[in-house]
C-alpha cells in the first residue's frame, strides 16, 4: 500500500468519525486530533455487557471485554495500549477509565448521575 492510499483510507475513516477498526482481537485506533462525540453516556450503554464483535469497533468494547473476563474468571486483566508519541495513548487510557468507572459505580447509576 502506498502512502497516498493510506492517506485516502485515513481521510475516509476520519470523515465518518470512525476511528476504530479490528485486526483479529486487536483494536486499531487513529488519533483524529479533535474531540468526537463517541464517548458519551449513550455510547457507554451501547457497549456495556455486549460481546466484542456485537457492536462496531470501539475502545469501550475492549474495556468491557477485559472487565467481563476479569469478573468471569476472577483474575486480573490487562489492556495494552501502544503507539508513537502523540498517538493518543494517554487519552485512550482516560477513556477506558471513564468507561470502567461508569459501569462499576452502581451508586451513581441508581441516582441517575451516570
């Protein structure tokens, strides 16, 4: 694949605000370098308790799979986040923590805060 073809794919993906794709069980993310409305409460609800391929690729699907595995097997779980400087690793970590906080904080869920 040439650089021109890669740039066309990248531009096409970003224009649709679809920054995630899977290669097997690996989630590939493109940093859009802007805020996207894909991490809101309704998106959390879409991915909570769902199988990884039941919804479009998203970091919430990976977070939910890790959490579900941890609960099911009673062992620790790990999500590896890799990339070059500026690729969005820190932001992805924050997004995962936001998701995990939302699905595990039952007190706030009962109060309607989340």
